[in-house]
């Protein structure tokens, strides 16, 4: 999914990314249901590994773009674009999981 993003904060890329996440959640809804079982029954000991170090992974993936943002003073002082993108990224799975698994169940 991240290969589709060239500029992670641009609206067109975020829309494309959102559609990809929605499709992924829809096609693999059984997997995501297992995630909730892991969270509830096993205190998230298995699924947590997917998100460990996510900001660092995204920093590495988008290092060039995030570096460009820093070099052009496009960020507030001290802002970390990888944390901001991680927060934005996490909204997509949350939205589609609630829509697909909790509202349509």
C-alpha cells in the first residue's frame, strides 16, 4: 500500500491510500476479526507486533519526502512528520474496521 504513495501528505495520495486500506479491510475481514480476539483474549500479544516501531518504519520509507519538508521549512519547529503521518495512517484502518466489522456485522 505504501508503494502507491509518493507524497504522503497530499490529498490525492491520501484518498488513494484510504481506498487501498478500505479494500484490504474488506477483503480480509476474518483476519481483522482475529485481531480483536487477540486483543481481548490474549492481551494483544500477537497483533501488537504489526504496529511496533511503525513511526520509525514510516520515517525510513518516506525519509526523502520528510527530509524535503524539513529543508523547506514546511513544518512547525520540532514537528516530526513520521509521527504526524502515523497518526493520519492509523485513522484509515480504524475507520474501515469500525464500518466493516462493527456497524455491518
